[in-house]
């Protein structure tokens, strides 16, 4: 499977479906994937590092979470499985990715708590206890920055964002840029060339 134009709104790659399996925190997942969607051949290594190294929520977590750039939904499905009281907004511009994310959540019995939406469909008054993202880097730096400037301010007070970025695709400069905007950023892990960043409230708050 290719990743052709996975970040476009309507992939024109012919639909070839498949399934991938992975294990996170002792739980096994089998998710539907398809051509035209990011990393349809295997759980993306960056996403794997994020899910292994970031602080997964537990049964006490509450509120709304955001999976920003959800793809076929691996992060949203893990978060909703680990935290049964949480509602996860799974947001992507790619309609095929959204269809797969919704299908995967449904298959796991998470359909009522994984709300798959296009970016403009998220209600304006929702704030997020946590934002999780393996953000798109192929869209270019300006668009990546615009994406984070749009969504990070929607963290609820005391909220946390967990980001994974490939060091070779600007992980360290993104860290510096976020600090420059006033966010508190900690590099929580560095593995296989991926940086896991924990972003929290602006220091001026
Ligand atoms: C690196 S992929 C991660 C996908 C998935 N979370 C995973 O771990 O496999 C980034 C995703 O962001 C989506 N994306 C690109 N631009 C976006 C935007 N402006 N808003 C929301 N999602 C976007 C892409 O379609 C892609 O699915």
C-alpha cells in the first residue's frame, strides 16, 4: 500500500483494504486500513513510540480528548479503550481516514465515545483535557504551525498535549517554536529518531 496523498481531503487512490494488528499496554488491536490513508501497511513507528512513551490515560480520566490528524484511528481507539469515561474527538481532513476511524471505533464497541469529525465539524465550545497527535509533517512547516496554533489553544486549563515528531522532520525546531509561543514543552522521550513532546499551559496563564 502506498501513502499517496494521504493528507488530501479525498484520496483518489483506488480503495484497497487491509487490516493491521498491534499491541499497546497489553491490549491487542486489529484495525481496518486502506490505500490513500497514512501508514496503511503497519502501525506508524512514530505513533508506536508515542503510544509507548507518552502517559496513557487510565480509568479515572474524564472529559474530551482530541486525536488531531487521526488517520484510520489508532490513537483514538487506544485512548478510548484505556479511558472508558473519556470522549475522543478524532479529527482528520481525509474523508477515507475518517470513514476508517469510525468503522474501527465501531468494531471495538467505542462508536459512542469516538466522535470522528472533519476539523470544521468540532463544536467551537469544546475544550480538551488532552490533545494527542502524530501531526502531518508533509504538509510543510507553515501548515503544521497553523494546525498547532489552531488546536493547542483549545486545551482546557491544566490540559496536556502529547505530540510525536520525527527529529529529521523538524522535531527539535518545533519544540523551540512552541516554547517561543509561550508553551511549556518537555521532551519526554526520544526513540528511533522520534521526539515525544509534552506540551502544557502557557507560562503566562
Ligand atoms: C502523520 S498522520 C497520523 C495519522 C494517525 N494518527 C496515525 O497515527 O496513523 C497525520 C494525519 O493528519 C491528517 N491531516 C493533515 N492535515 C490536517 C489538518 N489540517 N487537520 C486535521 N488533520 C490533518 C492527515 O490526513 C493524516 O491522516
